[in-house]
C-alpha cells in the first residue's frame, strides 16, 4: 500500500502545482479491482456526514479490503494521503509552500493524524445492504451518479 499511497500523494501534488484545488478522493481496493471515487466534502456537517456514509456504503458494497483517501488541508497547509487497511494505517503529507508555490518533502505521520471517522470507513466483517441502500449506492456511484466511481 505504501507505493500506491505515494502515487496518490504525487497526483495530489501535481494538482496543487497546477494551481487547482484537490478534490477529496478515495482509491478503494476491492477483490475485483480498484476504484477511484471523488467525494467533495463541504463545510456543512450534515452534508459531509451524508457523503462519508455514502463512502462507507460504497466500500461495503464493493467488499473493500483497503482504501487510500487523499485531500488538501488548509491547516496545516498540505496535501495528505491516508492508507487504511485491515492491519495498517499509513499517513503521508507534503507541506504546501505558497510563495513561490512548491511542495516540501514527504512527511510520514502518526496514526493519530487521521480521525477515527476516516479509519471507520473501512467496513470490518460482513456488511449486509438492504435493497434501498444498494439502490441509493447505484444512484450515487453508478454511471452518471453524483460521485461516479471509475475503475483504476
């Protein structure tokens, strides 16, 4: 997972260096292959929780074994990728230096740098989804959905 995490961090760094904003994204590792899902996380807590719940549902639906969440933070000003697996949590960040725009070296962070709500997005054990939940996940992550998932 370390190499994939560093690839995701490099991708985010490239976005920042092109003067664009990094949209939070998940690379979800599943038995049938990896998926990428972009999930913007707004300031509104209710909407943010809804989207995080959908991300959890997607991972349960696809029987995820691990994921990498990549984002840009304001405080501290950095790009960050967190890899969450069944037996490991890896977190790497690169500070953003604004004048001139550059990125600092990769810094490996302690597990405490990511909240338990992120770690909890990886389903533990078997999760059964009812028909309505599965239909909502298809609408959200299927072709043309709000957060259309793409195979890596």
